C-alpha cells in the first residue's frame, strides 16, 4: 500500500491544484494534503492555515479517504511522522522544474522520494499568486478556482 503526501501553500487552492489532487488520489492508496504553515519569505499568505485547510476540505468532498492537514518544519519529517512513502507534486511548466527538482533531490537525499505529475495543459499558466493579483486589480477568474474559493477571494481582496 502506497501512501502519498501532496504538500503546498494552497493560498488558496485552485482548479490546477484540484486536478493534481484528483489524479494523485487515483494513483495512490492514500493521499494526505499537507498545507504549509510557513509561507516562504516571498509569499505572505492571504488566508490563514485553518482557512486554507477548510477551503481544500470544501472542494474535495468527492474524493474518498483524502486527509487534509497542516505541517511545519521539514516536509520529510512530516512524511515520516505520517508514514508517507512518497511526495507528489504538480509541475506546470519548465519554469517550475528547476526549483521542484532541487527540492525533490534534497528530499530524496533525506529519505523521501518525489513523483511529479504534469499539470493538465488548461491549468499550466495558473498560480494562486497570479489569481490574487488579477482579483486585486479587478479582473475575472471564473473557471480557474472552485466557486466557493472565488467567493472567498472576492470577499477578501476586492475593494
Ligand atoms: O505551494 P508551494 O510553494 O509549491 O509549496 C512549497 C512547499 C511548502 C512544498 C515547500 O516549500 C516545502 O516543502 N517546505 C517545507 C520545508 C522543507 O522541507 N524544506 C526543504 C525542502 S527541500
């Protein structure tokens, strides 16, 4: 039985994330979505960890056996604590590859392998950061996030 961990900031979850989560859930026996409690220096979180977990929970009710939780510290320590055999990450484009490869190789060195899933082409340009920018500047994001996420983004960002 293979248990996988899909980590990320998910600030907020997009249809691109959801696509990777749905496909990963079909590939592995168990899947844990691990929401990072520590956004990187370049990414200040718009939603709290609890809100990000709640939003993922709301849009993944159709996926059986999925667990959504948060983690702090090293991802490999979380994987060991949760008995995850593998990390699964979506890759959108070549631009993602360098950084993801670096992390995957460091995590492999620390004992946990990574499997990359190519993002479906219709979501290859999609990122949470870009969505937040578009909403802040009055643009339209229908179809790029689940409707409940769209509502929360608009409430939070639209002046
Ligand atoms: O949504 P993101 O930005 O792709 O998520 C990045 C995340 C949270 C998966 C990554 O920054 C991470 O694994 N952080 C945990 C700290 C850690 O283990 N760092 C060493 C990675 S080699």
